[in-house]
């Protein structure tokens, strides 16, 4: 019989709400370079805290709705906004908006239909799990589609790639 380990909480931060140090639907977090980044979906922002969990600042932008996932790599913060209509926002570590990577091709077709997660590889390429399309999409740092893993014919389809 398998027994799950038990964990004891060592720290707690924030309360439910919209003010400083409060969260509405925190979805994901990452820790790097002395900072904790929390994708706070309900408040439409990414909270940035130090390792003592003290508030530093927020990453926000009018085009960023419902941040769902956050990663930090190569001195940039990547924020996946709105899993149902995904857009990847790129910020500097100081919070300056660098660009948004729109996930539609030149004809307006969705390159990623529903993304629940993403990661960055060693070459700084962006891999996105297209939940609805059953594919993994690989994009360059500039947002160009490089590769697609899986297909829609069922032969090589990836079933629920976020799991």
C-alpha cells in the first residue's frame, strides 16, 4: 500500500481580496533569483514578492486578463494570460512590458486554442500545451511557430497534454 507523505506548512502569505498582499484565484507560481511570482487570475496581475514573502510589485497590463501561468527565464518574465484565449506576455524583471506573443497566425487562425501550461527550453523556445487541439506547439522567442507535436487525425494525437 502506498502512503503519501505529509507536509507541514512553514509559511503563509496573503488573504482573499484585491489589495496589496491579497489574491483572487492564484493559479500558479514560480520562484527564481530571490523572487516569488504568483499568477493571480482574479486580480488580473502577477504578484512579485521577495523570498521573505514581502510584496515588491505587480506585473500588469491592460491586455493581460486572467494570468494563468508564469515562468522566469533569461532575465524575462513570461505570463500566460487567459487559458481559453491564450496570449503570452513578456515582461522585464523590473516589470516593463516587452511584448505580447499573439497565438494566431497571419490569417487570424488560432495557433493555440486552449493552453493550460507552457515551458521554456534551453534554446529559449516556448512550448505550449494545446489542451483542446491535443498538440504541443513550439514557438520561437519572437512568436513564430517552429514545430507541432501531435495531429488532429488521431494517429499521433496527444490526449490532454497538461497531465
